C-alpha cells in the first residue's frame, strides 16, 4: 500500500505544534496586555466633574494642606471627599459670582450632595486602608502622583495587584519620613533612598505584607 | 485563521466580564444609593443621637463656656506634645487665612477673603482661651465654624498654640534656653 502521508508532513506536524503554542501563548499575552492598558485600568484618564475643581490651584497655588479637605485620611480606611460646607468656608467670600461655582452654592443652599465622579476605584473584593499606609510612611505622592500639578484629578498609577505588590515586597524603595507625607515633589536627602529606606523600615517596623488575606479578606 | 479569531474573541469576552465581583451589592462610603430619597449611602446622623462614649457631658471641654462665659483656664494639661500637635493642626486649618504667625495675612486673604483681626491685638491677646475655642466651634462673622473638620481635643491643642504665637511676639533672645541659642542665631549676625 502506498504511503498516505508524504514524508514532509512530519515537518508540518512538528511545525503545527510550535504554531499552536505560539498562538495560545500570544493569545494569553494579548489578554494580559489588554488588562494593563489604560482602557481597563483607567490610568491617567481625566474625569468630568460637576465643578472643575483644580488641585493645582488649591494645593499648588494656594498651598492648602490635603488634610484641610481630606480630613479622615490619617485615621480611617477612607480618605473622605470634602462636604460642600468645606468649599464654602472660602467660597462664601471668594469668587461668589462665578457661574463655575453655582453647583457648589446651590448644593449649600438646598443641602443636596455634589455628585463628584469617582476617580480611583478598587474592585470591591480588595481591602485598602489609607491610615496604615500613612502611619508607615507612604506619602500621598507615592500613590497619587503630583496632585499639586493636576488641574483635574486623574489616576496616576494602574492600581493593579502587581502595583500594590511591587511596593509590599520592597517597601524600603518608597517610604519617607512621616513629616514629609503630604509634601509634593519630595526628594530623599542626598538622593539616597537606599540608606534612608533601610533606616525607616527599621524605625517604623515596616513589614513586607504579601499574603493574599492582607488585601482579600 | 479561525483559531486566531477564536482566541481574539476569547480575549475580548474575558476582558468584558470583570464586573461581577467588582461592584458587589454593598455600599462603599459616600456611594450613590438608589434606596434612600436623598440618594446618600452614607446616612446623615439623626439629630440628638449620641455615639457610645461621645456624650458631651463635660461642658468646659466641649463648649469652652461656663454659664455663657468663656473659660480662662485650659481644660486639658498643656504639654510639649499638645503644643506640637497644635502647631501641626494650626498649620493645616488656620494658616490659609491667619498666616503662620497669626497676623491675618494668609494666602486666602490676599486672594480676597475678609482680613481677620491679628491675634496680636490687645483685644485678642487678653481674650480668654474659651473664646478661641468657641470661635473654632461656632465660627465668627465671616469665618465659618471648623467643628466638622477638627476634633474637640485638637481644637484645644490649637488654642494652646495660639497662646504660643502670641507669647512669641514679645519674645527676646533671653527667653531661649542657653543651650539652644546657637541653633537660632544667624551665622555671624546678632539678634
């Protein structure tokens, strides 16, 4: 009986295994790559807000401390977004006629909430807590970037699990002294983060927390 | 070809189905609610409710007043730690308008806020501590109250620090402990 398959199909068969592997691997790679795009993570996507509130004017220009508005950030998991009354502390006298601020004034008159659009939003299955990060010397800037240069708020980092873990594995690369937590544009003394990081990790007793139940509880 | 298309489809489909555990049927702080009429998931505290341990029964501490008169003595011990805390809180909440020395020329005032009276006027230098506490708690004229932003204990820390600022205006080099004089004297200059 004549051979059914030509001798060269041996090569074809081998090649098809390789091609299949490449396709499966490439497919997975595409999946992962899509998961890291800003379309999925919303990194650096600027949001529309009911009032064009500018951190760059209020923090960078006027020098207001984060805690004037985000009052609970040191003591709670949640860094609160300020109530309308906080804006009115100043805007009862400043720019009182500006149409841009009408939503603030009408919210103060009627008692209805201003509906800010969330910028950072972790999935509900992740537990995050601001206060522990501040107590252990992680500054706002490390996670939120140069807020003092943002005319409108956007998310500086991906907030992917790999981003959290990168720091949780090596906190010494990112921590700063507690006096500098709210400083924007902070630089370690002499540019020597390595030495300072080691010292702070010892002083603040910083652990490397990577077990799943730290964040998924 | 169909395999590639299949994989691409798989990729698109699995990217699309991330939301199930993302937005669980529970409220996060300040989230919008479809249930309550005012659409607030974080409920306003009903008037008159008292959280456990937060009964404001110490009128000296919580109002700074006794028989409608501001108290003249601090209701908490004044320690170096309290002053440090007061300095930090003053720099966050008061400096934008009153400036770092309390003379009333802060950044917001320079942008159009009404100019507050300097803390270093005779009237405010001799004002009792309870008066400052009352201004923080209830506001004064064009200044809104800070009771929602600052805890009572921190308000007293700020009051103590205002006294420090006032005292510092009449300070001389003789008030500085001898071992610390060198740290504030400008190099080569005299004070």
